């Protein structure tokens, strides 16, 4: 049973913006996250991860941006498909080579 909630991108952006606003008012990041996570109905760790990812996307914190993560995911998917295709072609080549050897000469 999957109990994970899916939050919309708009909800995430708003939550991150609220954390940033609360920090500007003098609250620590963790205090803002804990306070807002209760009000928004999400787990503090989830909100913390959204804030960290937003900071990476803005260049404030080192790490992969969301675009880089998506590109890497797409490249890995493409790589898997190419490996699968190469394996099929290799097996087909071996099959036809064996069939050619089994043929009787004329």
C-alpha cells in the first residue's frame, strides 16, 4: 500500500517561498520548516528537501539542479534502451551466423 502523498509543483513552490519569507523575518531555517510543515500538512523532512533543491536550482547551494537530474534520468533511460537493443542485435547476429554455418554447401 502506497501512503506517499503527491504535492503539486505550485504547492511546493509556495511552501519554499513561505520558508524563505519566514527566514527573512528572523526565524532559523529549521524552525521555519518545522512550523510551516505542521501548518501545510507535510513532513518536515519533505519540506527541508524541497528547500534544499530550490537552493540548488538557484545556485545558492552546490548540487544537481532539477534540470540536470531530469537530463541524467533521461540519458540513463536511453542508455538502458540502447544496451537492450545491442543485446538483441548481438543474439540475432549469433543466431544467423550459426544458421549460415549449419547450411549445406552446394
